[in-house]
């Protein structure tokens, strides 16, 4: 993989869920070092797209390349790939009966044979990176929502993955905590030389730190460009999404109505 090889490359990608296409003919290159925002209404397929990157969901057609190679099918190769991808899922997924430090240590214990003292040092470094070294021995219930999200971020960083993917990192956070988390995403990306993909419907908090944005709706990419181009777009899909209007070209319930008739 050369420096110019995109960290993620999607080509003619189709992804199916429950026997129906959620996304069709998706093309995307994510250059090394960039932050890409994946925007779109609820149910448009944002989490589904991320599932394809981690190999959780195999393409129905087309290809998904991560780190210059097709996402493998075999279990062993998949585990190896996933060590290189830090994932912050929708919700924190912190274990409530473990301290912040113990939560961050989980991936290190699962994937390395390092001695406890070394793991402790690495954990403290990760917590320091998110500004939370002081709460290492606190339990998640003792932390604010924003702090808990940052602990989850530290855990996602534990194995020094070159690629970070965030699924709705701002859900449930107030504007101040949201600003702190997005600043952190940007700072970690730049100082650690990461590449980041941020899935969100928090457009206004995310665009300022993004290099590139895509909007997905109605089963495809309806916009791909810089945040400035997005803000300036006259496209009716984009305007409807940015303005949060219920009526317009984006069909909000993606699922066929007759399948869930009351
Ligand atoms: N495991 C599954 N089985 C069947 N259908 C699924 C599954 N997961 C998601 N879907 C469907 O795929 C579509 C896209 O879902 P997805 O979770 O990717 O949306 P999203 O953009 O992440 O939405 P949100 O913003 O609400 O998280 C939806 O219509 C959803 O019902
Ligand atoms: Mg989702």
C-alpha cells in the first residue's frame, strides 16, 4: 500500500439487509489522514455502510477495500483486519461493572499478551489522550455522558488503529460536550496520523472538522464534496436534509409501508 492508496475504497458497492438493497452503486475513496463525514437521515444505511467496512456485512455486489485490500471473508483474517479499525458504536458500550481504566484495557487484554503493568501504562496514556487520566479508576456511572463517550473513544484507540470509525458519536450529548468530542476526533486524527469516518446526523457539529462529506439517501450517495460545497449546494435532496424538512425528495420511511401496516 503506497501513501496514495486510499484507506477505504468502495466501488460499485451494493449492500443488502433482509433481502433488499439498502445501498446501491456506492463509490467512495477515503484518503489517508482525512476525516470523512457520512451524513443522511435515519434508516438511510449509514450503520450498514460501516458494517461493510468491518466485514460484518459482505457486499451483495461490488467491492470494499480497507488498507488497500479487499475485506476478507475468513474469521482469522477478519479479526486481524479489525485490530486496525477503532470503532465507536452508537451508544458507548462501556461495561458498567468495570472502571474506565478496565474498560480501556479490554482490547489490550483480548489481543496482546502484555504484562499488567504495561497495560496499565498504555491505558493511562489513552485516557490522557482524551483528557481523562484523572478518572481512570471511576466507574461509568460516576462520569458525565460526555466523559463516558471519551472513555469509549480511548478504548477504541487502545490498539493504535490507523482507521477510526464513529457511529453517531454525539448522540445524547449537549452542544458543549458535542464540541469537545468533535474537537477530540479532529485532534486525535491529526496528531496520531489517523483516518476517520464519522457517521452522524449532527451536520452542524461535524462539518467544521470534516475534509469531505457524503450524504446518503434513497439508497445511494446524493452528495459527495467538501463541507463548503455541501453548505452551498442547491440540490433539493441536500437542502431537505440540511434543513430537516419532512417533505421533499427524500422518502423518510425507507421500509415499505405495507409491510408494517397497523
Ligand atoms: N440486521 C438487519 N436486518 C434487516 N434489516 C436491517 C438490519 N439492519 C438494518 N436494517 C435496515 O436497513 C436500513 C438501514 O439501516 P441502518 O441502521 O444502516 O440506518 P442508519 O442510517 O444507520 O439509521 P440511524 O440514523 O437511525 O442509525 C433500514 O431500513 C433498516 O431497517
Ligand atoms: Mg445507524
